[in-house]
C-alpha cells in the first residue's frame, strides 16, 4: 500500500493584495477585533481559522468589502481564477436599530466614545439588553460560502477573510456596526436626533408613499393634467400664403387676397361670419 500523497498546492502570488500587518502572533489588536476572533473560536471555528493566517499574511486576499449583512472577498488560491468568498450575517432592521440608538443616546458616554471613533467597552451589553447580539452567537448565525472545491468549512480562503475582516475592525470599529446594518454617518446622525427627541436622521429622506390598498379607488384616475408641448401658434391666413400661384382673379384681384379677410375673421372667432347673431 502506497503512502504517497500529492504535494500541497501553493497559492499563486498576488501583487498588491491585502496583507495582514501582523507577521506573527495575534492578528487582532483592539478589544473589539479580539472579541470577534474569540467569538469565532468559541463557536468552533478556531482550529480551522489557523489555516488562513498564512494566506492573510502573504496578501492572498485581493479585495474585501463590508456591506449590511454581508462580507465579500476575492482570494487568490492555486488556480488562475480567484475564489469568491462570502460571509453572511443577519442585519438588524430599522425598528431594532431605533431601539439600539435610543439606548445609546441615553448615555452621553456612549455618544462621546462613538463620536471620537472608539467602540465603547460595554456596547455589547446594550445589544444584549434588547435581545440582540452584536457579534455572532453561534455558528448558525453565519453563512459561509467559497467557490473553492475544499469541503472544509471554513476553508483557508474563508479563514484568511476572517482574519483580514478582524484587522479591518481595528482600522474602523464602525465596520462591525455597518455589517449589522447601520453605517457610521447614519448612526451618529441618529444618535444626535435621539438626544434631541427628533426623528431618526437616516430616515428623514425616505419617501412617504401611500399604500396601494388605500389608493385603489383613485388608481386609474388622472392625478394631474398631462403636460405636453403646446402647438406652435400660426397665423390664420398662413394657409393662403402656402397656396401655389392661382391664375384666378375676381374684378382684377387675386383670389387669395379676396379670401384673406374671411380667414382673418375666422381666426378671431368673429361670430358675424357664421351668420348667427
């Protein structure tokens, strides 16, 4: 029986890839990114995450984008085409964020920390108190997808994305909140609005529309008069000016000249020409 195994594949080198700043030891530096890695380890992904450190440090991640509910990345492996990676998480809805923002606005310390670009140390407690979880609580809270043929979850491409995601949290802690559905500008504007009992600033520009069920009685009615180009105004005698030369004269006067007063009267709506008084 042969004990021969094919040599491990080597990833193709990437020029200008996203490379982790840490060359050894822990990658995360801030408490919030360390907390994120710790949560991943607690829910059973820790052992497999180690596979992605080399990829993260070599710069195999080509791109990384964080949007509400999703992190997408391109990771260069051993094949010519980079692998597509997606890490999904449920983004909180508008009503949930309204509760969070009101709770944060009740404490000036939270607002001050967030305005200074820092993540309050106990911000998780705010979410927990509302029955929410800022970080994933179980592996089921995450959807992990990679276009590579590796059956392991997470594969090294997903693991490398996790590490780079944690490091992006070091650079911008608001990326965690954006992942959960609230961008930095909207969050800070809403905190200010909540402290002044105003409407959420992020929702002020949302169009207010009438539900279709309440509009069925007038759905097919004309709401406003149609606006179209007005026809150009022309002289009532213009048609006479366009007639070809007519060799007809009455008492020495050309026929168009005789008809001109009548056309002018019709253009003015002169009732005397209709024969009725």
